[in-house]
C-alpha cells in the first residue's frame, strides 16, 4: 500500500491519466503541471474544489448504496412516467427511512 | 516469498498502473504481487464478499466513500492509522479534505472527518462544469453561472445546434447516478438526503423541485437514452461532442484532453459548477482509495512480515508497511 500510494508512484500514474492527483507533490511536479496547464481552467478549478468547496455531501451509512439505489429508482420511475415525481420520491423516502441502518 | 493480493477493477487507470508495475513492487519488496481486476460495473456494485472473505481474501483492495462504508460494516476494513502515522507515509502531502473524507466512526449520524482512517486516496473527483464554447456560441448562450442558467442554456442548445444535446447526465440504474451532478445541484439548491434528525429528506420541497427541474430538462435537452447512461458512456459522448455542457466527474479531463480518445481535445473549458440560490455552491466529492482488508492473511502467511526481512540485494531499499 505504501508503494502504490507513494508520491513517486502516484505522480507517474497521474502523468498516465490517473486523475485527479491526491498528493500536493504531484500537482507541483513539473511534467504534470505543464500538462495540466494546457487544460483551459482545469487546474485552478480543481484547486478551488479540493481546497475550499468540495465535500462528501451524502450522509454516511453502512448501507448507503441501498439508499442511493432506491433514490435512483424513484428518479428513473418518475422520468419513465410510472407515477408523478413527488409520489415516487415520497414512496422512496418512506422506504429509505425503513431500510437505512442507523447504528 | 510471500504473496500480496490486490483487488481492483478493469477500465481503471490506477489499477492498470498497479498491474503494469507489479514487477517493480516484487523486486523492491521481495514479495509476489497478485493483481486481480474485476469487471468495472460489477466492482462498483460492491458485491465483493466472495473476494474479501473466504480462504484467500484480497489483502488490499480499491474502494472509496459509500463503498468503504459498506465494507466497514461487513468487517472488511482495517484502519490505517498505525501505518499512515509513520513519517515515511508523508500523510501531510495529501490534500486535507481527502484524508478527512476517509475518517468515519462507522455510526449513522456521525459526520466524516473523525474516527479511524479507512483508506488512502489515490485519486479524487469533484464535479466541475465542462463546456464547449463553440457549442454555446452557436446556441447564443453564455457560460452558465447558476443552475437556472445552466438548464436554460442546455435547452437552447438542441434548438440551435443540430445533432448536439444540451447536457450530459447519468441515469443508469446504479447508486452513483444520484451522487455526482445531481447531488451537486441538489445540495447547492438547498436539498439533502437526510435531515439533521436522521429522517430521509429526498421528498422535501427543495428535493422535489430539484428533481423536477432536472427531469424536465432531460426530456428537452438531456441524453436521449438517459436511463442507460453510465459514467463511461457519458464521458465518451461528451468527448465526441454530443453535449455542450456537463456537470460530472472532473477527472474526465484525462479522456477529454486525450486526442486519441476525444474529438474535443483542446476545445473544452472548465469552470466551477453552477451556483444555487444566494450563490451557494456545494459540489459533492468522491475518492478512489486503497483499503487494507481486515481479513487479510498476509501478516500471518509465512515470510510476509517486512520486519527483519531484507530486500533482495539487487533491489533498492524500500520501507514496508506490513502488507
């Protein structure tokens, strides 16, 4: 794990397309920085996201995958016209309140 | 020679890089590295018990927020604090938010940022606005700064630019469909998944309004095959100029700017995602991370301990974390 998360390994991986780099040293690497500078606005936006704006927004739960799947199904059902959107979401919310593990 | 088993998925740059450099690890550590890559869609469904448990479990595996929470509940996560605290790990080199996003107590209602370290991030994504200026110009619209502007601009594109849809959006039957662009829109517009009391809030007025705005816009300007759009299809369609706007994973830049994969390399511009009322921007975030399996047998297999085992004389010295 230490080998595959080292600065050396991750910087080489980033140059080969492993985005976005998690180490500050990779963003400072001359080869990577030169490449990223050609992507119009990307590095500046990425730094704002990783330093100031981005967060894992969803509420951690050990079975959040089930929560998200039920939520997704409601959006898809509504889109496909099975039922009105607010009904689909209300039914999903009721299901999620029952299924989410609150431990 | 001990064996270290790595589990990941195909169609992934990081996992491919691990596989390609396995010999380097073996020469440096004196251990055999076995890399097993599963189908990408299967992997993200997170049904990995057969690979993380049993007689020959993976020692380290790929995961990330949402996925690792489930694996923690199943007993497949070994906290990494004892390893990551070593100076050789240089944890301070990682962006603070990425490390904080991997700390969790395991209890519903507890936020991230506190508790044991569940993984080490190897890449991350947040959700920026990628757009094609030429397409926006043809449609006669400016770069959208707010979500109402975003959907208005998106709707103008198919009306003025033949063969191009307004915006890309995931719609496949997968958990991450709600995670990327939609969550960024929803939270920025005042919605959320659970209220502070722990009750599901996806049917709140703000959440219904955000979902209705999105659903209506998809019909007019989104993917014609929205319900089959996964992340890869979405990225490739944008890379082939099929949309003018996209709020989704910013790591797609690796595809968009690769002339071998993209028709729009050099033509894409990147901006912050649109803001909600009052200028609020709340982009979601995700990380792809290495996790140590609590069921790993590596520490008990013969010769697997790094301590006291010299590296082969022909290999460079490399500190080992014990896996």
